[in-house]
C-alpha cells in the first residue's frame, strides 16, 4: 500500500538526531521557555530572513495571537482567501473580528485582483495563505494593503522554505504564522507554531501574550493565554531545520515526476507554479471533474489520496451566521469539488511515484 504520507519513513531519516535532542532536553531540566526554544527561534527567524521568531503552541494560535498583538478585534474585518483550511477563518473569529472572503486564482491562492473590491472602512488586516506550498503574489498584496492601511499577516503553515521573487515566506508581510504540525514540511512530534516578524514591538507583545500576558513571573500586564512551544518540540525542530531545504528539493523532484508522467491527460489538471515562485509542494494537488471516482479507483489500487479541502469555510456550520451564499464564491466551491491530493513525502521513492502515475493514467484511459 502507498500511504498519503509516511510518517515512519520521515521519522527514520532523523531518528538518531531526534533521540539525541530528546535526551538533551531530558538532561537539561528545562521544559518550557528554555534554551532550546531560544535557539530555535533565532535559527528559524534567520532561515526565513526575518529578525524575530516567537514560538507558540500551534498554527492557529500563531494566527490569532498575531492579530491580537496588533489590536485587531470586534468591529474589524479581516480579508481571508475563499479556499483554505478553516484555521485561517477561525483565527479571525477567535479575536472577535469578521472574516471577509476573497476569491482565489488558478493556483488556489488569494487573487490580488479581487482583493481591492472587498476592502471596506472596517478592514484592518489581510491574511494571504501560501496554500499547498506556494507563495501568494505578495508584492501586489502588499501594495494594495499599504494603500489601505492593512496589517499583512502571512499564513505560512504550508510554506516552510517557499519563496516569492527570492524572498522566503515569513519575510514577505508584516508578520507570518507557521504551523509545525507533524506532517508539515518542517514538523514537530506534536503540535507547534510560531510567528515570524521584523517588528520588535509586535514580537515583544507576542512573548507576553503566549505566556499568560506576563514578561516577569506573576506580573501580568495584559490578558494573555498559555500557548508556548515547549523545549522538546523546539529541540526536535532545531535538528530537523538543517534538513528542510533537501527535503523540499526532493518534494520538487517528486512533483516534477508527477507532472511529467501525468502530462497530456485531458481530464486532469496538474499544479501550476506562478512566475517568481519557488514551490515546496507541501501537497501535490490535482483537479478533476471526476474526483470522487478517481479517489475510489486509486483506493482499490491501494493508493491513498486526500481532499484539501472538501467543504469551503463559508459553507461550514461554524460560519453559517455570515450568511454567505454559495454563489458568491464559485471558484472556491468548484475547487472544493475538484481538488485531489496525491501521495507526497520526501522519502517517497521513484517507484512509488510511478505506481501512482500508472494508476491515474489507467483510470483516465478507461
């Protein structure tokens, strides 16, 4: 069987490093807000090309805390893409603001051409999502945002190492939120997240917010929360970070093999890489009008696929109160009906890739 993602293979590639990191933390006596976190924050900020990194409990908290630190809340609107994981929208509602959907382009990314028409006097921020491992056209997004006075928060949960015009995600907006969920390109052994920014004041506020609103023990100057990237996860991320570029390179090789092997199939569209972008293929997402049939066919061939994402956020019960008609966001609805993610992980073999290609071609030719 070919899994969608092989955690065992990924773990085996770094098992000794991870074991050494765990032992180092175990011997240190530091488990929260210690030297491993400080070292990882410095290393990851540098990797992204930013000045500061603040580790938090998960990617959703990273988004929500960044909005809170900027003072965004009730009465504000935050522009979000119509097609994304629901966490992007949830972060907005968590701070009491209202998500406003912007339609996507043919790369499944927020379309800058549609952004301006959604801005109102209540607009306070925009969250472009670097979905599936590819950066949004941030030069255009930033220009629109500057003219409207909007805070630009990158959702980079799927884009560790991706770049736009040779600048890495994490250094393309005012701040960026990352997730280190285990299946991410840079993943921990549990939940984890971080905010990266060049804004020292914002970073200082975030350090307090993640730690009960405290900069000094038992002194709480603001209403914070408990969302801290622990020492074990930080140590594991430290040892994985040097592997990230090589893993991303292998993901690109797999993607190129997929694209070449699936070329010429009228019923299947392969991913498009926008000019100026370096894709890191967190996911290899195809689209087809026969998605459910293809998914079932591949399952019978013992090939596991996934749908990212089958129901748009505006059609989820959590956001029913916004009363957004499905007809308002047709591109998001179409994507939800057509997208299919093929197996992808760095240790995937050429033989496994070729098996997937052969099965898809068999389905398309039937």
